[in-house]
């Protein structure tokens, strides 16, 4: 870890710089993000991730026993997995914003701070997961079985619903803070009767944060099935999360059309779960990273094509 400190430092400086540019320059004023703007930013984040993949290939010192090409392939596979699983987040975000009737003008702000919190939570989950694997090798089987279970559960639970009243974090928050009945512009807090009061926008932020925490339980084990290199796991996760906000605004109105993608994501979770178990049991790469990447991309492609050519009304 010590020999790679400079890579961690430079990457986190890059992330902070991009977040500062996002909030302080490009989105300083609250505005409704249009599809064109969202597509441009989605393209920028994907391009940055691909350039970073080249950086991994040419400059990043791989772990013992691996080549630069191996590390680059692991990053790309992890990024594709996290990016595809983030589509499920988008569907839930659509439900949350619709349920609370969040004005389009303030959705970007909620997602910005929500994603910032997600970066911190993912980092904690990543290091905790790797520490558990290093301490208890058998935990890999637990992660693998959990991913297979999550994939099956994703198929069974076809219709997603949100129940804010059941959110334990929100319940706990309301015990100590009052919440206003209406939005106060883009403010998370306001003052009423000389008391600091939370607005519905802050309640939405809490729901978004806790929702991402739930998604992290699936996504972190999924990428740990590809690699246990902390830097590769962290950076691929971060790039997927940073592009999530623009991806939301680009796909929010279209995500319901890709109804077969739900099954594709389930298949991916089952695939990486099986890969995790088999590769660990045989202590070898029976299922290679390259094969995993090709299979994942194929599953996503087939899911999208089926969604386009078989409308939802045709689904039994």
C-alpha cells in the first residue's frame, strides 16, 4: 500500500477537483438538467474512465503475479459491472423523486451530495470487504452465495416500491428534527419559529443515501469477485458513481423502457457470484476476467435489444 500512496493521493485530488468544478463552476446555479447536457457529461465521464484505464495499463504497478494488462482488464470489468448495476439505482431514484415530487430544478443538488456521501460509504465497504477476505478466506464463499441470492431475488421482485416510512434512518432523524411540509427552494434546512428545521429536500437526501448503502451491499462483493486490489476496486467504483448523476438525467425518462435489463442485471450478479466461488475453490482462474467481461457485455446487449424489440406489453 505504501508504494502506491502517490497513486491514491493523485486520484483523490483528481476526484475532489472534478467535484469542485462540478459544484462551483458548471452547476453553481440550480437548473433543470436537460438530456443533451446529461449525455455530454455521461460521455465525458466514460471517456475519463477509459483514459484512466490506459493509465492503469501503462503506469500502474500491478500486484505480484499479475501484469499491467491484467490490472487494466480488471479495472474495465469492474467498471462495466458497477456501471450496469447503477442502472438499478437510477430506477429507484426516479421513484424517490416522483414520490416526494422533487422539482427538477433541485434534483441535481440532491444527487450531487448523495453521490459524495456514496463515495465515502463505498470506500468503507471496500476496505472492510478486502480486510474480511484477507482475514477469513472462506468469506469469499459467503460473498459468492450472497450475490447469487441477490440475482435470484432481483428476478423475483420485479416491481420496485419505496416506503420512506419504513426507513430506520429517517425514523431516527425525525425523532430529533422537525421537517417542514413544503420545499424551501434548494435548501436542506431552514428556520421556523427560531428553530432549525429540515426541509423535504433533506429527507430525500437521506433516502438517497440509505438506498445507495443498500445497493453497495450488492455491488462491492460483485467487484471483489473480479479483483481484491484495493486501488482497482476503489477507482472503478468511483468512476461509476461519479458518472451516475449524469446517467440519471440521460436515462430517467427511458429506463422504464428497458424492462429486460432487470433480468440482465440479475444474470450478471449470479455470474460474478459463481465466478467468485469457482475461482476460489480451484485456486485458479477457471473463469477468466476476459471471459467475464465479454459475457457481461453480451448480457447487457441482449437485454437492451430484447427490450427494444419486445415491448413490455408482449411480456407475459
